[in-house]
C-alpha cells in the first residue's frame, strides 16, 4: 500500500493505492491518524479510488481508523470506493457503518 496525504480546507485526505493487505500497512495508517488527531485534525477522508485489492485485514485497517477517529470526536469518510471494494463492504455489511462518497469532492461537500 502506498499512502499520500494532503490538506483540503479543514479536511485531511489520505490517498491510498495498491494493495491493502494488513501488516505494516495497518501500522502506517494508524500512526499517521494518531499524529493528526494529536495535532487537532479530526476530519479525515480516505480516497480508495486507486486501491487494486483489499482483503479482510485491509477492512480491519479501515475499521480501526474509523474507530480511532470517532473515539476522538472526528469524522472518517471513504471516497472513490471502487465497485470491487463497494461489493466487499456490502457483503460484510460494513457499508452501514462507513460514510461512503463517490469522490473526495462529494465527501468535502457534506
């Protein structure tokens, strides 16, 4: 997994790409989230439009991120979710707990 980050208005946007399979990927995203929350950033958008593959460990990374941000009183949104990942979220019923948007721009509007 590759992780890039930018700030748009009051939101931090994580651009994930490649394969999200757990392991070091979990630590990388978790550490970055904790750092941002400590700095007072509580509006997080995760762009998944360039993610090729995600397994159950990858879903665990997203759930952990959601929990961390919500426990800090923040917002955690998913954007650019591909059909493959959207299907995975639907099968696992996780689409009911995540805020999912077609694009980063749409996530910023709400």
